[in-house]
C-alpha cells in the first residue's frame, strides 16, 4: 500500500481539504484582511507624523524654553532611547501574550502610550523638564507599535500575499513623511506648537477603536475559514499561539535563528546608509546655493514614490522570492547613493530623490515578511530586536562617523563609503535561507528555522 507524499501545505489543511492552489497574480484576501491592513497602515502613518512633528516645531520650542543646542539634541536622544526600549519590550511581550487576535491588545497599549503622550504634551508641557519626560512614552510607543503592527498584518493575510500586505502597510512611512510638513504648517497657522501634538490622539483614538472592533477571535476565525475555502495557506496553523519556553524563550529562539541574525545585520547596513545620506543631504544642497527652505522640501521627495517601491517590491518578493528582491534592492541602493555625489542643483535633486524613493523604504517590508516566514511564533520579538538593535546602533554611530568622513575627505568619499556599506549587505543576504518556495507551494509556517 503506497502512501501519498506530504506536501508543504499539508500541515495547514484540515482532513478532507484539497491541496492549496498556487497564488494568483493579484492579491486575493477576505474583506477583514483588507480592513486590518487599512488600520495598521494608518497606524504607521501616525508613527511617521509623530516622528516629523518635533523637527517641524523645534525652533518654536527652543525659543520658548531658551534651549541650547545640546538641550535641543537631548529631546531627540530621550525619544530615541524610548524607541529602542519600546521595540524590544513590546515585541517580546506580544509573543508572550500570544499571536493573532491576542496581539490586538498589546498593540492598543503601545499605541495608547503615544496617544496619551501627545495629549499630555498639549496640556502639561509648561516647563522644559515635563516636555522632555513626555517624550519617553511617545518614544516607547513609536518603537513598540511597529513590530506588533507588522506581526498583526502577517497574521491576518494568506501567506501567499504576506510581502504585498507588509509592503502596503509600510506605505504609511513615506506618505506620512511627505504629508507631515503640510499638516503641521496648517496647525501652526491657526495655533501654537503644543496644538501640533494633538494630531497624535486625533488620529490614534479612532484607529485603536477600529482595531478593537475588527481584531477579534471571531473575525480571525472567519479569515482562516475563508483562506481554507479558497485553497490558500494560513499564516499560522492556530489562531493564536504563545512563544514556547520560559520568559526568555522568544529571545532565545530568535538568537538561535540564522535568518533572524542575518536579517538584523542586513537591516543595520541599510539603516546606516539611510541615516548617513539623510542627515547631511540638506547641508550638501545648501553648499551649492540652494536655500534651506528648498533643500528641506526636496529632501522629502522620496516619499512621493516610496509607496510604489514598498508595495511593488513587497508584492514581487511573494512571486520571485525574498532574496531576489533584496539582492536587487541592495544593488539599487548602492547605485542611487552614488548618484548623490553630483547633486548640485534643485532640479537634479528632485529627479534623484524621486528615483531613490523607488528603493529607499522597500527593503524593510521585504525583510519583515522574511522574518515572519522564518519565526511565526516569535515574530514580534524578532522584529523588536531588529528594530531596537539595528536602529539603535546605527542611529548612535552612523551620523557621527559619516560627519567625520565628510569633514576629512568630502562628500564624494562619504557617498562612496555608504555605497560600499550597502553592497556589504550581499554577504549576509547570501547566507539567508529563502522562505518563498520556487514551485509556488507554500511550506507550512513553523518555528523550525535554521539553527546556528
């Protein structure tokens, strides 16, 4: 008596179900999945706006409190420290509480910290110390909501379209970055800098209510039933699982994962290159006679096309594989960074930065999708550690090191160094295990990643 060989999707199918079909070219998902995607994208939009408020109103804050440059820099440092803490803590606790619909409340708590911080900044920031302390919960919210946000998206969509969903979700960043200036200018036109922080609760409260209504166990079960009925692959076998082992179980699992560690190294290199390029771009442009106002405006031009790159490469990674998409993006990044060298006119800057938008933000959703593929039970911890460590270390050192390079060797050496840093990403990428099957038959999501 012969036994039918088990296919990769068999782990997800119920008895009597037909084998999963190959994914269609266009994304195919239930309405609830699209609603979750809308809510989490708006949450990322809020995160982007939150990050843009302080730079927009900082001159007014400096004038009111009579701050030195060092004190003004301390505001960002405190927020940045909160971001690292929030990313690691909320990523870890989300896995301990449970995946799927249980992440809803972890996510709402993280979002509520930022919403509360924005409201309190409006009402209780009469002194500089109180304003500075309120940056801590807003930083924790910024760091904590993103890894849980991404994990939520991955657990409410068929696995065949995970890259597309995470890519759409991350369009909130470029769209928010581009919209922040106009939004804050509108607020400042009719009120003061404190009122600008009310934008956060005005956006955050409706989003949290919507997520509480949509992200329930019943709705997730309906999504999984729809996925089964349409021959697609469930994102996880169960609606909700908790990470295994003791309190340190999720962290141990991530640190044993080859894919997770290599992804952290890859994202670190991308973030270093991005920080180095963005920090000194307006300095370079103003040295060529471009006004500060024009330089600041054009510096956000990548946001116009950033959403295209994120959605397009997220979708492509579902079809061609995560590694192929990332290989193209590594090389594309290096080429675009080298095009920064001759920037000397406003027209050239618009053209180069709009083109840069097609690759600038695209690596992040692809890597996030790869991490969820690799570690479904510890996805929050993996992304929290990646955001905390990669963003933290690159944020502390990149601008300082690249500033020294510019001072001693000029902008050409600066951009050549950044291009080389991008290309170094090909080394960890070569060792990452692909998670998208070549034959279109999606393997069951499990925690069985390669172990170092």
